């Protein structure tokens, strides 16, 4: 049956090709996730800068309003301006942190996709190797050689089960040389 080894060879090639396809697909997914992470971080930085500009403008407007109304910028008015600046600073940090967290999530998705791709490639290679080995085994059996290497004398051939027929005693089914344990 010479066709079985050929089919095993084809199966091996398809296993490896499938692993490669999954690997390249995951590399693409990784690239997309990393691009998204970079875009998220850039957007967060831009939002933080935009908010900072608006907050500074509000602080300037508040100071101008106090001055225009004749209120001296000391005591309570300065406390209001300080509080506005502190709140703005906290909000800026929060905007940036939220962007970093979201970008990190996308980066982790990319890393996970890369790992899955490496595992798919390894699986494809190992599956292909197993199919190839099975094909070689079938080809050896079809040629009359069985699974015993031709270089060993026939007295060393496996006789079935877990025991070997060796000259002068043999190996028992438990792997011990000699007669003791059922050999």
C-alpha cells in the first residue's frame, strides 16, 4: 500500500503549512494590536494636552475676572485658583493613565496573539513530523521490513507484548534480563 505513505507526506506538509498560516495570521494580529495601542496612547496624550490648555485658559479667565471685579487675588480667590489648578492636574493625570491602561490592554492582546502564533507554528511542525514519521513507518512496513532495523539479527526481533527473544535467556516482560519474572 504505497499510497498511504504519500498521503502521510501530504498530511505532514499540510500540517506545517497550517501552522505557518496561523503564525503569519497572528503576526498580522499582533501588528494591528500594537498599532492600536500606539494610536490609543497618542490620542490620550493629545486629550491630556487639550485638557491642560483648557484648564490653563480657565485659570487665566478666573484671574482676569477677579481682577476686573476689583477683588485682590489673595486669600480665598487664590485658594480657588489653586484648587482649580490641582483639579486640572489630577484630571490630566487621569486622562493619561486611562490611555496608558487601554494601550497596555491592546499591547497584551498583541503579545497573546504572538504567543498563539508561535504555538500554532510549533503544533504544525510537530504534527507534520508525526505524520511524516507515520508515513515512514508505513513505508517500512510495506517494504517487508516491519519495524525492526535490518542490521539486527532476527533473534533480536520483538516477539510481541513487552518481551524480547534474546539468545541465552531473553528479557522478561518486566524488562529484566534472564528468567526470573515471567520471561
